[in-house]
């Protein structure tokens, strides 16, 4: 038995909560991973995992073994990382999760510079407005905007995005241009951005000087993906509030018109987030430092 490989296989099953997801994240056949865990249990003379057709649960012995071996694996990774730092050549794979429009409009245009700087790092990008589970999905870090709700994660600020309220010229011709935020409640149609986590629509936020307000309007259309949300505005389906970097091209070519510009809300915070119980590798550290360097200007639009 390759005990180190078996430890890693067992740890990934615990973290992912599934043999299939753990095997996928390790790029290993499910049968191989199952065999490694069985061999580890035989070696220890203890049942580490309780398997059923629907789920995998960790036994008390398995939990204790995981907590002890996770520290050993973390120490090994730290040792490997120290050699990377000494050679100043971070390398290996980074699994990153990011929202759709932020990927296409901010990260991907900037990424060639990062890869040129660190040619030995490989990027695996998960693009979705669905919030990733960093542990179960085996993601190294997540780039997300908005409030942070999980205190078990470490977050670093990477800028504040400018928000704009806008609509297509065809919509404004038919329904008129509101001059004050409260007018959105009077016969206007809004296209809401709906959170994938709870299905709630984000309110429209406005600020001018010391005055700020939230407008909640019942929407005719709610969309939970940022690129489709913007496309709905371009199609004339209603008023949206979105990031300036996302809407910029359409504002410049006239497909969208900014409204209520005097009431632009405060900047929308962006963070890079990673688990606090996972060792910060050299490759992840340089990626986070690079994000903090290049993202603030790019998300301002």
C-alpha cells in the first residue's frame, strides 16, 4: 500500500463527502480510490468510513484519524512549498472559482500577464454564479463580490466595483427615464439579479451624498446569472443595476444608457476567499498577491 497516497485519498473523501467527487478531484478512478481506503482500513484494523448507497459518513475513529493525518499532510505541503519559495518558482495547479461576468470581463483579460509571470502554474477555472463549496469542491480559492457570511473562511479585499443603473434606449423610449430612485416603483419594469444561494432578488441600492436608500420592486424577470442578467437589459426587458465593467461596452456603443447617475451606490466589495484550515501554498499566495495588485483598478470599470 502507498500509505501517503492512501492518506490523501481518505482525506479527500472526508472533505468531499463522496467517493465519486473525491476521485474526480484527484483524477483517479473511483475503484482505485475505494481500494486505497479499504487497504488503509485493513492496515489500521479500524473502520474509517461508513458507506451506504446514498452517502458516506465518517466514523469517530475516522474523524480522529483525519484530524491527525491532515496536519501531517499540511506539514508535508509546507515543506514542499518552502523549496518552491527558495527557488522562487511557484508551480502546480490552482483551482479557482469565479462568477461569470467577473471571469469574462475582469480575470480572463488580465490572466495572460499572471501566466507570463508564473509559467509553471496551471489554472483550472470554475465559472458560475453558484457559490462553490471550497472544501467539498476541492477549490483553492473563490473570487466573489458582496457581503461575506462564512466566518470559517479567510478573505482578502481585492477592490470595490462601480455599480451602474441602466436600461436599453428602446425601454426608455417606451417607459420614460426615471429622475429619482423612487420612480422605479411607479410603472417601471426591473430585471432583478437573483442569488443562487437563497433565491432572493438583490434590492436596487442608491446613494447621493449622505443619503442612501434601497428600492425593492417586484420584478417581472429575475435572473441568477450575471451575463444573462445584462443581456436582458440589452434586449429592452427592463432596468438593471450591474457592474460598470460588465456594462461598459454596451454603454459605450449605445446599447445601454446609464440612468440615475447622480445616485450611484457605494462600491461593491470584492474578495478572494480561501479556507483557513488549508495551507496557503506558494502558488496560491502569489496568485492572491497578484489579484490584490491588479483587480482594484479593473473592477472599477
